C-alpha cells in the first residue's frame, strides 16, 4: 500500500518550487510571465499527483484476496480457498500446522484424515487436495481443499469448529505487481 505522505510529496514539492521561483523573480518578471510560470508549476504538480493515483489504482486492479469458504450441506464438508478480488493470486509458500506445530503436507493429511475419520467421516469419501507453490488462483476461482462425506449421526458444524481451531494453513501469495500478502485460515471467522 502506498503511504499517503509519499503521495502528497510531489504535489507539495511543486508548490514549494513555485513559491520559491515566484518570490525570486516576482520583481524581475512581468505579471504575464509569472502567472504562466505559476500555472505551469501547478499543472506539473497535478500531473505528478495524478500519475501516483493512477499507479495506486492499477495496483488495486490486480490485487488478489484469498478467503476461506466452507459449507456443510447434506452431511458433506467442503473446505475451500477462494480468490474473491480482482487479480490472480500467485502462491509463493504454503505452511501447514496442527496447533502451532508446522508439518509437511503428507503429515498434515495423515493427521487431518485421522481426525475426520475419528469424528464420523466415511473413510473412502474424503479428499484432501495438495496446493502447489507457484500455482495461480485466478480471479473468482477456488481450490477445494477438503471434501468429506459424514455419516447421518455426525454434527458436521461441530466437526468444522473443532477442525478450524486445531488445524491451520498459512499461504503467502503475491499479485502481478509483486506485492506480498498472507492468508491465515485460523484468523477467519466461521459463518455459523
């Protein structure tokens, strides 16, 4: 994000230079020339300010925003990573955690799979997707990370709450301009 102080610096520099030039040459220059000089300096300052605003706008046009999507209809858990903003998300790094303990994807899936089965998941109806580093999640696209079918006597929402408290994914991603962002699944509030 561009600092607001940095945005206004070119504009203030133009005004400051204009005032210095105006005070130095006011007596020596005719009013027509000094008014032209003032208008030129103001136009230059406005152009610099407008270029900074355009750059800021262009960065927003390609900014990604990863979020967590979950649903639990018909005893089926769907846990997905979504890109809900304007630009593609370039995945730089993914970390998997059980509590605060980092682990490999393989260990994460073994522990997570055991958790799901222990809480009523039908074993052959579970899928955990590997998300590659350097992959891209396009605008309005999603990666379904976990799908799992549960038995009829399982409270899926309760399983989701425990899952959300115990397991987390941290994804470091960037936009086309190279700005770095971080998605932490543990900081997402559950909708239910």
